C-alpha cells in the first residue's frame, strides 16, 4: 500500500533489522556485504569492480547498520538510510520505498499500520537498550583504535634511519627525490614490521613499510600505510596501500597528508603521496603538493582562508574517477570564489593498466613531462 506512515514502517524495520530486510529485497547486493557491514563490495548499480577501497559498503558507524540500513558507493553517493538506499537501487520514489518495506514486513493496510504502531510503542525500550549496547561497544572500539594508532606511530623511524632502506629503495624506484624535505620526517616515516590484514580480516604477514600521518585542520586522524618488501617492492598482499581504521568520532573528510604550509596563496593538491612527491620532483622542488590520499578526499579538499588558487594534479583513470573528483573539487572551489586549474597527466593509459598518474609521467618522461612552472601557476 502506498502512503503508509513512513515513521511506523521505519520503526518496524528497525525492530526486524534492516540487514535482513535488505538482504531479502536486494539480491543484487553481494552477500559478503551483509556478512560484515562496512566491507567493500562491487557496487550493485554502477557495477565496476572495486579499486583500491572504492565501491559499495553498508554504513555501520555511529548508528548500527541493522538500525538505519544505509550504504555508500564512492562513485554513486551516500544513502543514509534503508529507504534512500532502496530508492537509489530500485529507481523508485520515497513512497514506493516505504510501501516496499511495509509489504516485506506485512504492513499492507491501514489496520496493519495501526497494529504496528502499538507494537512499536511496546518495543521502544528494547530498541533503546540495543542502541546503548552498540554505543558502549563503539566506545570500547574507539579506545582500542586510538591506542593502536599511537602504538604504530611510536614504532616508526625517520626515512633517513639506517633501517629504512626498503622505503628509500621504493622511493628511488619511483624516481622520487624530495622525501627528505624539511618537515617530512614529522609526517612520513618508516615502520620495520607492519601487520597486514586483508578486507576479510585475514592476516597476510608482517612487512616493512611507509607510514604517513593523515591530519585535518592540524588534528591527527589516522595513518596511511604502504606495505613493502625488504627489497623496496610493493608487498605481495591484497592491497599494498591501506588506511588504518580510526575512531568514529574523528572525521577524515577534508583531511590529507600535510607537510608544510597548507594555507598558501597558491596550493597544489593531488591524490597519492607518491604522486605529490613525483610532481615536486618533476617541478624541481619549487612547489609543495599536498596529497589527500584518495579521490573521495580530493573531492572534499578544503583550502585555508588565504588560498586564492588551487592547482589540482589529477590521476587519469580508465574509470574516469580521478578526473571526476578533480572536476567536482574545481566546481566547489569556483563556488567559493577560489580559482582552480586541473592538470591531467600527459601520458595515455597503457593497455592493461587501470590508470596513469604524475608519478608515471616522472618515471617515463622525467622532468620533460612537466609543465614549465610559469605555465603551471599562471
Ligand atoms: Zn556505485
């Protein structure tokens, strides 16, 4: 039935649990997403396989997934609750999404609706209790994540340390020269034994690696890790670059790996740390480039009050994601009256590769692949 009271259906859905409702209504979402809410899976709408953490997942922070039923795809957008998720997935309007969930819960008439309202009232305290338990668990988990981040960071060494050879070999293989620039040692360091787990939580081994501090407005949020071998190659793990889990009361949006003064008149940004350092190397270290870690964070980059111009050094991805993020950032900046310019890598994407970035330009073309400084900031 259309035009059911959304609040009645929403409360009934909370009691039943959005997890079981959505699993029954949405066979197009991979079961693995339900097994562990928060795990990334292939997006059920745009379909491309996940790339370095991209893709679809259910939301399970602050509010439990079973209670809200929300999800997010890094490409398609954020769907804060089960109704919004169904509207997107089934291409239906709000009233139809409510009717669909109502039908699944056996609420199909005004009589059903009244009966359900009574049940909702009776079960309110049970729901409150469940929410308190979730919040208690989350508080404990946040405490653990904080101490784990501090622990990892306390075990790091500067990249100049004798033991940091794997990091220096890796950076040399990427033709990066500026890793010892002033201030870098406080933000980017070496860890001799980083434990790696894949997305299913399976232990993959311990590896040396580079650890970078992600901050937002000067406040540390999390750590980004690059897993390597002793010889300075990418470690043989599912994903050799991973962000550490961080407490749910911290916000990473708008953050990045910030070395030096972010609030300059002209600011350069890009996605990855190697890309930033490759651009600095290619531009004879005359500019600072701030990596935001990934496309989603690039999109949400927020400059300081003194910035008048942002140069966005984009990744060229076959999926178009890098350019899309750069365009979105440019649009946001122009809205604020800040000039923005997008720099695309001059190389084509090689057959079989998923993307090309400014680090590839440095490796293949050297400094010749980079614009003259005058042109870059004119
Ligand atoms: Zn999607």
